[in-house]
C-alpha cells in the first residue's frame, strides 16, 4: 500500500517508554510539521532525541505533555499483513532481518554513541565557520556580477548556478538547526540564505526534508521517492501508474535513460514548489507556517526582484534567456547530482517494516556516502558524509568527517553496512534501480496496450 496523503487525525507515539496522544492541536503546534506523523503507533524515542538534540524547548514540551498525560495506556492496533507480490512489491526493496533482541541492542548501542558524540561537542556549530561559508557564497555572487558587467555572460551564469548550489547547502544546515542553539535564529538566517538569496522556501524545504529524515526511503512516507508520473522509484508504484493513463506508460519504461538528462531541472522544480508552498502558508494547518508566512513571502519576493534586476542589466532578451537557463540549469545539476546519489542508489523499505522503529538501521540501510576529499567536501557541502549527516542531522558540516571513524566503528561492532563508493559506482547503482522498475513497466505496458 503506497500512502500519498498524510493523516491529520489524532494518533499515539511512544517516547522514553511512555505513550503520548498527539491531538490535532498538538500536531498543528508542532514546529517540525508533519514529520511526527511518520511515527504513528510507533516508538519514536531515538528519532526524537536525534532530531531535538540540544533543544531545551522540545524537551520541556515533551516533559509537559507526559506530565499532563500521565498514566496513559495504548494498545497498538493489529495490522493485517499484506502479502507482497513477488516480482513487483519486492523490487528495489531491502530486507531487515535483525531479530528483536539484536534490534534493541543496536538501538542501545546507538544511544551510547549519540551521548558520546554530544559530550564531545561535535553537535556544536562554529560561528566563524558559518560566517566564512556565507561570505564564500557572497563572493561567488560578487564575482559573477563582476564578470557579467565585463560581458563574460556564460561564465557569470555558471558562477551564479554554483552560488545557488552552495547556498542550498547553507539553507539545509540552518533548517537542521546546525549553527545556533536557539532555533529562532537558525530560522531567521534560513530565510536570508534560503528564500532571499537562493529562492528556496525554508519552510517548504523543512516540511519535506524532515519527513525524509524521519522515514528515509520508506515507500509512501518519504516524499523524495514520489516522482510520479515521470519516474517510479519502486515497482509497486506501477499500481498507481495504472490509474494515470497512457502518458506515464509511455515514459516510465525508459526512465533510466532520461533520468540523468533531467537532473538540471531539479532547481526549477524546487523553485516552483517553493512559490506554491509560500503562497499557501497563511492557510496552513500548522501554526508555525501561518506565523512565518509574511517572513517567507517577503524574502522570496525579494529573491525574484534580485533575479529580475540582474536580468534587466543584460543587453538583450536573447542574452537574458541564455543567462537565466544556464544559471538555473547548472545550479540544478550541481544540486541534483549530489542529492540523488545518496539514497536513490540504496534499497527502499515498506511502510510497515520493523526497520522504521530502528533509526540507526534505517539510515544505514538506505544511505550511501561519496568518497571524501578536500574538493568534494566543499562542492558537496559535506553531504558526501550523508550517513553521518542522517545519523546526526543537527551536526554541523565541519564535524562530519570527525565523527566518521566513530560511525564506522559502530557499524563494525554491530554488523551493520557502511556504504561508501566513488561517484560513478553510486550513479550506476541508481540507474540500475530505475532500470529494474522500467523493465517491469515495459512488460506491464505490453499487456495493457
């Protein structure tokens, strides 16, 4: 069963061994948006501590909730197991075969690692580092404007694309609250580096990205897997394609062939999604989005004013069109070749899998690292350490390489995978995943058409 809609009715989650009833009021007041719904009827202890590391506000809210709901009991309703269709529901899907005892031990060992990491100060952001990253981005924009003034239009456009990619890593970091202990200031900076300078809605990014982290590669929960009607990441998506008409059937059998060609268009897609998200914020069910709607609308409008002004300074419409598409598509490619590598090349899991209650295993089974290097660390914004980032999402980029040996040791001691490859290997594996589904789509198309 592929779930495409989030549920907003009240539900229960378990944290620190205690059940909590999440009412509509509590859900709508949740600053993290819909990510909490991913753990309906599940134990969310590890993911809570991982997402809210160092947040006094979050821990105070949890304490107040557990105090007011003291003594609450809840029995998880029995779910009827669906019999998977061999050759369809199992394509690109991983198997989580750890026993209950092994799983509990892994979680306990990860909790020890998490506390060790926190005590070592690796979750603390360096202000000089973040200042330097900000001015690197401003410097690239300044150089682009300088070259544009001297009529080196193509190079200037490419540099703008690079600046937008680098700013993308910064909005990602501030939305994960990696710099300041006070989440408010992280949010405020995210509107500058995200909405104003880069064109991406910080709130929109956070809404989808939090769910992605909470349910990485979980079919029906992780929105990053939902690419229909142009791509199907798992063969079970083809059940939905059957209701979409002939267009999807015409393209999905060839999705592995045009996947890489479409990567540059990711930025344009996210820009459009950001505009749609921001225009709807005032009517959102979530308090935080209604409260911050004006912040996001003003800063996002400011971005497009800057873009329009830069294009206005160009000599003619042909140059304007060239500059716009070269900068946007190059920026899109630089983003997409990074963000698609880490997870599309790894296994996916069904929504009812036990792995969803084992946070470290979920991240390790679904995430691939790119081999590190000085240039790669800079260009990829630290996301070549994607395993470390997913295990510790609030850890600032400058500490990811430092925690890597600790994570490798944790994986070795607990007999868990640690996937790290060169770029071509990861790219080939993600193409193979799309090809696996394309082959099945071709067979189904021949039967239907």
